[in-house]
């Protein structure tokens, strides 16, 4: 397939001959590199001829473009090249033509997309209506973003209508990300105040919007935080929430300069959190923490907080230096079986800890492996893929923190009386412990806790939550402490475009910042190279300015969160880097300097 914008005679002979030889007959064919080289080579020749003012070379080519070049005399060489390329392959026309030719219509696409988007059964009324893109079916709309209206802190709930027709005054059900069918949690009912459509920068009010379109709804500010599903069917399930390729791994503590502005400041934080789908706001007893995906993202968020979300008068705020969150993990099986007794001495619990495989940890974080999966499928996956014991795979109690985190509690005990009756207390203690690890109260990651045995009192009064929860928390911490605890730090994937002449300087910048370069390749037809490497987030602050200063502004880095990497040094060794990280975190959180001792957490038999 030859793009229409090339003109009738442009590369006609060679391109059509190549096309016929390689049997490229439809728009869905993947164009190999050889064909791309056939197109790029003459374009590079054209650009070179214009820059070197070789009229005998570029004039015949431009003639095939059907471009009027009467303005040539009034343009500089570079402007003339820009003029030719813009008129031949205009970006807006090319993009619009690609959309028309390649993107399927909602009527076509939703037949196969529904099974990936809808979390309910594929044979229910809502799923069938989504597949048919039926404007007369039940409303199914996914809200992907909350957009500020600029009017006293209100928001448009912007999203796409997959089924039915959204209209003003219609009563709807708003289901948040945590909604489960049949339960009242994260579920609201409201009437639609207004339906609007974006026309460039303008907003037009509409009476109704049928399925297949995007629109905004006013009046759902109090019900939707970032994303959600809207429906008018009482048995509708949710549409899967969007996943992002970035993660909020940089934090700053923020507070208003004037304490009297606290109410306005908290309201502004809430609006900012609604408007940005990635940013997170954590409130502690002493401070508010804003989490973003990088130094620049945090800077933009704080600028918007001051100028847009805290009212017309600019609010003065005080922000701390960027903080990098670490995760606590373990690197080996516990060196001993840990035992703790309840305060009344009537209950004993035995446990050890071991690391989870990184692949399984990532799958849990991505939501591929979760407790809501079918138990048989989940067990088979753990046994076949991750070589789990068949008994362990069927005895998973919970994930944590927040029931979705990458840490697991497994019941490996045999015939322990009353153990299931304290399961809720054990799970509550685990959610608490996995949020606040033993070393510096950072989140745990990639730890499997095995319940080995227990001795519980026959009277339920003596094994209530008040006795079991603090006992179990000490047990989780002691198991972590005996399994060689370590930190994991977030790592960026950095992609740099630059001339090949500054390659050595880029290697030097990475070595200074503890980074590792794993790929360096040339860009075909240009003197540019692409460099890819890993850079710890803790070393990324100021990296862009440092790189540009070393390369005279010739290198352009782009950073995205890639993975968590274990720090090999021991956090209990005063000479190690991990120990310094521990002291910094404990000081920031107001914890005592003395590190925990195993004897404070376990009991003697």
C-alpha cells in the first residue's frame, strides 16, 4: 500500500516494483525495513540537495510533489526545506488519514474489546449491549479523567460511552475501582446535571450523547476520585481501570507557609489529586506527602497546586527536598522458626519467611495474579510456573498491603485447632505489618510468610483480636528479621537521543550516578544514536541538568519507572549504604535511632 500523500509519480517506478515483488496488497501489512529504507533514502537526498542548494537535484523531485515553489526566493535554505516537507507530508493530514484507514469504528472494535474491558460475565445484558454498541441498551460509560471546569472547583467527569445513551437528568449508578457486585462499598447513585462535548477549547452543552462517543458529565465530583464506571443497570459490573506505565516513586512533604491557609491547602490537594490520574496524596499525622512519577512531574504538580487549585489568590507553600520511597524485602529463608506468645500466654504461633520470585511479585503488582482469580487456575499457575507446593498453592490466606500488595501469607500448618477462627485477626495484623516493615516502617515487597504451627486456647474469649493482632504483628516482623532483610530501590529506564560524538560523556554521567547502560544503537540514516540505561531514582535528581552540562545540551533524556532493584548491603551494618538510608528514613519519620533486636520480638518456648 502506497500512501496517497506521496503524489502519483513520486518513487513510482521503484516503490511499485518493490511492492509487487513483496506482495504488499493491503493496509494491514507490516512494512519491512527494506521498504522504509527505500522511502527514507530519497527524502534524505532531497534534504541534502536543498541545504546544499543543488537545484538540478531537488527541483524534479519537488515537481512530482505538485508544490508551488514561487516563494522560494523569499525563504532561507532551512525555511524552504521546512516549507517543502510541510506541504508534501502535512502532519495533520497524514495523522487524520492514518486514523481513517487503520482505526476500527466502535461498532467493529467493541465486539472483541469488551472481553478485555468488562469485568462481568460476557453473557449478561450489559456485556451484550457493549459488544453491539447499542444506543438503546443500558448505559455503560468509563470515566478516565476528572477535568477542572475552572468554576469554583468543579470537575467534568470525562470518559467514553460504550453502551446506551447518556442524557441530562438521567439517574445513574457510579461504581468506583473497589466496587464489588452486590456490595454497597464504593457505590453511589446520582442524577446527571449536564452533559457536555469538547469542541477544541470550547465546551458545548448537549441533551444526550449516544454510545461510541466521548463526553463530560457535571455533578459527579463527590463520587469519583480518578476513574470509575457509570451505569443505570442494577446488575452491571465495572469496566477495568486504566493501567499506567509510570509509578509515583518520588515524594515531597508539603505544608502551607501560613497555618491559617490549611483548609484551603487541603482542598487544593484534593482537587489536584482528582485532576491528575497518577499523582497520589498521603496524609500522615504530621504532614501531607505528594507522590509523583519524577522530579519534573512533582514540580508541575506543586505549580498547579499554587496557581490553580488553591483559589484565585496564590498560596505560599513549603516543600521538602524530594524523597524516594524504598521497599523492605528478604533474601533468604528465615534462619530459625519464630515463635510468639499472646499477652495472656494462652496462645502460641510459629512462622518463618522467605522471598517470593521476582516474576511472581511483578505479576501480583500488575494484577495478573490475585485472590479474586479462580482458585483452581491460580493454584495451577503457582504450581506449574513458580514450582509451588500443591498444598501451599491452595492455602493462600491473603495478599498485602491493602489486600493487593506483593506479599503473601500461606497456611502450611497441619491440624491446628481453631486456626481458622483467628484468620481475620492474622490478616489484619498482616495488612498492618506489610505497610510498616521492621527496618524503617517502609512497605514490604516480595515476602512470603509461612504459618507453620500454633497452639490456641479452646475458649474464644482468650484468643480474640486484642490478643492475636499484636502477637501476629510481632511474629511477622520477627520472621522478616531472621530472613536477611534488605531494601529495594526504584530504578528508572532512561532513553537518551544524542549525536554519537558525545557517547563517552554519557557513559561518564551514568557511572557517576550509579547508572548502568545496557544498549547503544545507531539511528538509521542519521548521525544520532539511542542510549538506554538504568538509573536509580535516588540518583536522578539533577541528572538532566548534569547530563546537558556535560554534553553541551546535545543529549535529551527521557525517564520512566522500570523496576525495583535489591540493595545488596546489610541495613544493620553501620558501614553500609543501606544503614545510612535506614538512619535517614528513621530520622525523617521520628523513629528512635536504635535498630530493632530479634529478642524484642520473639518469645522463648
